[in-house]
C-alpha cells in the first residue's frame, strides 16, 4: 500500500531536487520519493525507527494449481492423507476449541475448507511465523469457528473422534 504525502521544500532544496531529477530523467516527485525512502531506510538501519514489518511473500502457483488448503482438481489421495493428518493434529492441539466438530464434517465443503485452511495456517505459523499478531489473529479465527460449531449443535454423540480417515475420504 502506498500513501500520497505532500512536502514543502525551501527554494534552494527545491531547485536542487529539480536539477537532480532532470539529470536522472525522472519527475521531481519520483526522485523525492526515492530520497525519502532511502532516508527512512537509513534511519531504520541506524536504529532510530523500527524496521518495517516484512510483507508476506505470496508465491504465484503454477497455472491451474489451487491453494494448498483446497484439494487439487481431480482429487489427490496424497493431499487427502496429508490434510487428514494435519486436521487430526489441529484437533489434538485444540481439543476443547474443536470439541463441537461433528462427525462426518468432511461431507460438508464449508467445514472441510475451513478445517483445511486452519490446519495449513497453523502449519505455516509453526514453520515461519514472525509476528505475534499473526498468532493472535489465528486464535481469533479459531475461536470464531468454534462458536460456529457450537451453534450448529450436534451434541457429544455426534462429535468427531479423530482417528484413521474414513473410506470415503481416503478413497
């Protein structure tokens, strides 16, 4: 995200900026932005301001690939086995939060996608989390999903018991 900021320069500095911009073949505003970025970077390197938070790296997938938490087109038993294991691990880590997860959740696309997304998110945080706010946001979303599960009901007799994947999942 970028922000437009206006600055006022005294005449001598404005004239020098104009000269430098002309020599570089750039508009003065572009050169001014570069100079300001350089100054802010230098202040961060000198410890005068905090380093900017690194933006998450989003790697473009190969054409036709789906997000990791969605089953590949046409099905994939390897993906299903991996995802089942990650969801079992997620439930093992947060058994109280996911206590209202109904048996046969995998027959509902919304629950399947939510659980797979949460499992992938948890895995990514464990492997490469850098900001505690990411952890807090994960737990906020996990709690919201838990509340959805509680409101849907089902009771203890319909609660999912983690174990081996059913035949229709492993299929």
